[in-house]
């Protein structure tokens, strides 16, 4: 009876899949993922609800999160309005 263990298979993921952009990004960390717009601008859009921007924001507790897919859809809608 042989009880020799075989090495466990390791699965390596390509670099592209390991660096995925999160669906919700804290507003204060936005510039870690994207250069534009600035956090200051995003806070202004939220405060004044510019172009119905508040539908992009999710408030969890006291923290503000941006849903990335909704943000880019909002940007496209603003381009179509102007």
C-alpha cells in the first residue's frame, strides 16, 4: 500500500484577471483607479446632484461608493445631453 501523496495542482491566473477593477470603489480612493475626474469634482457632483449624479453613488454607512459601470453610463448620458 502506497500512501505517497501527489503534489497539489496549482492554478495560475493570467495577470489580466488578477487585476480586476472593482464594481464599487470608495469615493475617496477613486484616484487610485482613475486619474479623472478628481475626488473633489466627484464630491461636488454628489453635493449638488449635477445631472442626477446621485444614482451613481451608493452610501453604505457614512462612506460613499461609486458604482463604476453606472458612472461611465452617466458620463455617456451627459455627453448626449450637451
